[in-house]
C-alpha cells in the first residue's frame, strides 16, 4: 500500500495564508468585518503605503545630506536646495536598499557641492602642487587614528560640541575641509574623493590623486587631534 503523507501540499497551505493576509490588510485599513478590498482599492492602498515608505526613506536620507551640505557650503537655503537636487538626481525609490540610496544621494550631493564651491572660488579646490608627506602626529588616514569613530564625530557635529567643532572645520582651507568632510563624514574612500574632485572641482582640480587625498585628509586629522587635545585641556 502506498505511503500516505500527512504533510499538506503547497496548494493546501497557500489558501489560508492568502486569506489571512487579506484579513490583515482589511484590518489595517479599518474595514468593517466581512468587507473586503476590491482590486482597485487594494492597489490604491498599496500605492499609498509605498509612497509613505518612500517619504520616510527620503526624510531620513535628507537629514544626513543637509548635515554634509552645511559642512561643505555653510548652513542656509543654498544647502537646502542642494539636498533637494541631490535626492532628485539620485532617483531614490521605495525598492532601493537604504544604504545604497544614501550612498547614491551622497555622491550626487558631493558632485553638486564641488561645482558650487568651484563657482564661488575657481581655484579653491585646486590640487596641491609639490605636496610632500608631512611629518604629522597621524600615521594612518582614518578617524580611528585620532581615537574617535565616524559615529562619535557625527555626535560631536550635532551635539554639545557642535559649535566648537564646526568653527574648527570652517577654519580649515577649503580643499582640506572638503576632503575631510567627504572622507570622514560622507564616508568616501581616497580614490572616490579624488575622482569627485577631478570631475566636479573645476580645471584646477584635475590633478587630484588618491595619494593627495590621503595626505590632505591625514593633515586634517592631525588638526582635529590638536583640537581635541586643546578641548580636553580646557575641560
């Protein structure tokens, strides 16, 4: 006699699952018991949920983008417009992975910010000539070398230390500040930073290389380390 399995097959299990999903959807949309969504209503509800999810994603990304834009260009309407341009250029969609969407938006923001900086002062992003590796207090080109993480830096830039750290950042030469923000805050590599400068920093920025981006960032880190030491001495 053939063996009879007690396990339900896929067609038997799919019906109650689908029915349960339909009931959950009706409950979520506040429908009376026994009242179901027709195909048009269900499509509209799903579209509304997708739109809401997209709005939340864009809101989260935009907040981070404004922080970066304000460090590069200063706070104000110009940075707000830059964020709007970057989000539109990145074509963020609800199906996007949030990390990929953020990175794409940051890249668009960086490109637009560099072009604006070049318009303000055409030579401000010029690649440094004859730059020799400086004997600094920092050997590596990462935040860990000054004893803080990227998250800690972001907290410093938005918390109680915000004004002091931003004043320090604003005191840096434009090219160093730009490299520092792109590397330490936006999270771009030396190669990515150099490529953005080459493409969007104007004619004088065409000579940027990953090695130059590393060295300039290292000097910025040394300046940050000095600032942190100074602050700790005052505390």
